[in-house]
């Protein structure tokens, strides 16, 4: 890259700024330097990513050639050993809307799309297939030497499957699940990955269980041609490496996992973007902040070339900001149905990606200590998908210096709280708040949509609702005294509840709110045992023999169902009809199961399929199969488009991966 540094003054002379711009550029430079230093060197931050991007964008508009723009990145620490990149590691141009993307795509219609991984960019160098060294991206020209640390990252092989000489580039990251296991040690997965790689003792890097996905391979042209011949010998029909997709396929064959990749025309881009955006609040087990769209044809890539800052053949389409800054007005402790005391921060209302946010969870007492947060602090909050936003870090301390008061008593029933792991718990089964939450849970599970949480709370406070059976005893007279309640609405509510007396066994069992028992396991137990009496009388051994049911759940069901029996009788005498099912299982229904095409086979589902997931679950269950979470013992992973971490795990564990077509074939094959 022949980009020669010019001093700020020279640049200004060249561009002949008017004075106001000049002033602003200087301000922006100084602010960006300050934030770069905080972020990259000290690992802290005073502003949101969005605010940072705005400063950068403004500078880019006023002074596109400004050195600072090409410098952003992780400036190597003074004490680190430095490595000069043979081929510069560029940045990416970014777009925030599909409109901006289409401006860039003009005249082209063959792209690949990968997630934009939010980790630490690195370059690995292999010579004749043997790992030589690794460096962080740094400022793009010079990075830090991390050769030894990288040896401890399992995804990065010491030897490739072929004797290739190339730079493999990609992102080192920490999976969210791993980050969670290190509860509280790091502020976010990206910092965790960066900090872990830059350890003096590389064994510490190993303990952090980092991962790596590749997104680029840089090699000389004759090397590419040599590899084509080599690969063609081993993989018949592999052919020329003339597009990006093929190149990533090559990386995979070399033995390094590339970031998931999809080919797409312009029209398909929004769907891929949205799929990944949805994925980050669910299946995807690593942080991403957008997608990267690349021109597929390598010769076109070459023709388009690069600026000093980014390749012209790629663009990052960023997800909308899910972070905002706000202040904490109050911290209160919420009591859940199971007795957990969760700290909640009431916030100065702030808009986050179109929604008004008024409060945020602080998870638990340890998290408050880790964040060092208190009332009056200005904080950075973040929201993923639909979940409640969380406080990421303190941006500015407020007037309250000391620690937050951790309650010793339940704020609702005043009984003493017990600390269990990181949670504070109210152990009083009759805590008024817990009883209320149980009623809300019951109504939610059995679909009593007309009585929402706030109405339930009012009825509970008046003593009209004290046990689930009371829902079915509600009369219009009970409801009429409440605000905004007319006769029409009151009679509608009563009628609606009356229509909900038929409840499936699985729903009913879930609605009871037995500790640890969620919908999926309740369904598994119901399916196997068929009726409430059988479940009540089952011993722990019977229960744990059901797929997925662990000891904790078994003990809770065994104990609590007996305790709740009076509640159940009460509901039944009030006309609730719990639907029984035909029990299936080893003793009761062996034949019944065995005849079915998927009998004895377990399935996990991932990715987006042509129909709702529920459809496939029902299909599989109906054919005698079971649905499980991903584990080594699962027989098949049914994978749609963009399967996330489950797909990775299935590959790791050699679980058979099938698509919809294969599932249908399986169902036919056995039947014939
Ligand atoms: S391609 C020549 N693909 O984003 C540029 N980059 O903001 C090649 N990044 O420096 C980059 N995921 O560290 C590419 N799937 C992906 C990526 C990705 C994350 C990072 C990369 C780059 C930065 C630019």
C-alpha cells in the first residue's frame, strides 16, 4: 500500500478548509483519539458505539483522507512485540440501510454473505501447511505478535490438511455460552477474547476456550493455482477457485472453519440480514454486529480494488444500534414466582431501536458489584432482540459512591432471604408476591388472555383471586368495580375464561409452576405418563427415565405435585377438565411406538425452515421421534438455513445433519 502519511496541517492545506470545518476537524480528531485510547488501550468506554460511529462519520464527511480514519483499530500496546502485515488488513465500508447497500450493489448480482463477527481480527500465517506465526490486526499495518497464544486455540490447527502457503484471516471470539460460564469476569465477549489472546502465559489463553472463524485467505496467485490442482486430486470436481464461496470452501478443506457463508443475489440480501439479526437474540452463540456482503467473483474483486481504508468489493451492513446511554433513577428488587430476588434498574426513558425503554435488569447482586453501578450513574444499556435490555457498563459515575444496599429481607413478605449461588432467594412459599406471580404464570400458560398481569394484581390485592381455581369462579360482579371495566368487558372476560376450562395435560402441568419444570419437559412427562395421577404416583426413577428429565426436575415434580394436589382438586371441582393422553413409553406403549417410522430416534432442530418449527416438532413427534436439545446423544440435527451454534456442535460431535427433504425421505423409507 503506497499510502503516505501526511500531517494534519498538510491535509488541511491541501483540502483548503474553511475555518469552521477546520475547527471541527480538530475537535473530532481530538475526541476520536481520546476514545480510541480509552477503548483500545484501557479497555473502557465513555460513549456508545453509535456515538463513536457518528463522530467518525462526521470526520469522514469533512475530511475523507484523514489519517485517523484508516488508523482506527487496536493500536498495538507499546510493550507488545509488533508484526508488520505483509498485506494490509483493511477495514470495511459500512451501510446502515438496504438502500445504502443497493447503492453499492449497482450492476452486480452475485454476492456472498457472512456474519460480521464481533471479536478480535487476526491473521495466521502458514508456510507449506505449517503454522508459522499469528498477529492481531492492530491498526491494519502493524499488529501484535500472538503466535504462542494462538497455539492454544483449538480451532486453529498447527498443520493444515494441505501444504498451502497463505495468510488465513478471521476473527478470534468467545462464545456467549463460554462468556456466561466465566460469569462476571469480563465486560463482554469481545473484550474477553482480546484480553485472553494477549496473555503473557499462553496456557491462560487455552483456559479461556476461544474459537476462530476464518473470513479471508491471502495468497500469491501461483499458490492459488497450485492448490487448485492439489485439491482437484483429493476432491473430484473441485475445479477452479474463482469465487469467494469457493475460496471459503478451500479454507474449510485446508482444515480451518470459515464463518458461515451464503450466496445471494441483491434481492436475497435483506432476508439473510434479518435472519442473522434474529439469530443474535436466539440461536447464534457468538456476538455479531452486522453482515459482511462480498462480491463473489474474484476477478471482479480484483478489478474493483481497494481504497486505503477498505476494499471496494465488500461492505458491512450493520444491525441497528441496540445500545443507548441513560441514567439510573432507582434500583429495586423484584420477587419472581420461584422466589428469586432480581435487581431492576428504573431508567430515565430512552429510545432504543424504536422502543421506549424504562427499565433494565441487573441480573443479580454479584452483577451489581461487578458493574460498580449505583443510582444516579450514567450507564450504557443494550438490547438483543426482544429480551429485556441489560446494563453493559457505567459510563459516568453519579453522586452515589458506595455499594448498593443488598436486601436481607424479602421486600414483599419481609422474611429473611437466602443466598444460593449468585441469587438471593425468598424461601417463603406463601410470600404474597410469589403467590401473585404464580397466578400470573398460571393465567399466561393456560391462555387466559383477557386477564392480564395488572388486572390479576388488582384482583389479588382485593382478595378475590388467591388460588388458580378462583379464575374460574370470577363473576361479573367481581370485575365491575374496577377502573375502565364496563358490563360488556366484564361479561366478555367471564365468558372467555369459561371457554378455557379444557386444558391439555402438558399445559396444565406447566401452569402449576413446579420448580425447574418448563414447557418442554412437562410435555415429555405428559406424553409418557398420560394423566396427572400417574405423574403424581411416579417415583423419581420413573421420571428420570424420561428423555431430558434430570434429577432436579424429577424431585421437584415428585414433591410439589403432591403438595399441590388440593389446588388441583379445587380446579377440577370448579369444572376444569385436564385432557388425558394415551400414554406411550417402554411399559405402556412399546408397539405403539415401534411401528412409527421415527421411533427411538431423537432430533434437534436449528435454522430457518420452510414452515414454523412447531410444525416439524409435531411431525417428528407424530412419527414417534423425540425432540431434544443438541448433545452428543442426539441422532439427527434437522438443519434449515443459517443454523447457528447447534450446527457447529453437531459437526463437532458427528451428529448426522439432515435437511427437510431428508426428513421426509426418512419418514417414507421406514414406512415402506
Ligand atoms: S472481510 C479486506 N468478513 O470487520 C477486508 N471482515 O470492520 C476483509 N470482520 O477488519 C474483511 N467479520 O476484522 C470480513 N465475515 C467477515 C468479518 C469481518 C468480522 C471484521 C474484520 C474487519 C472488520 C471491519
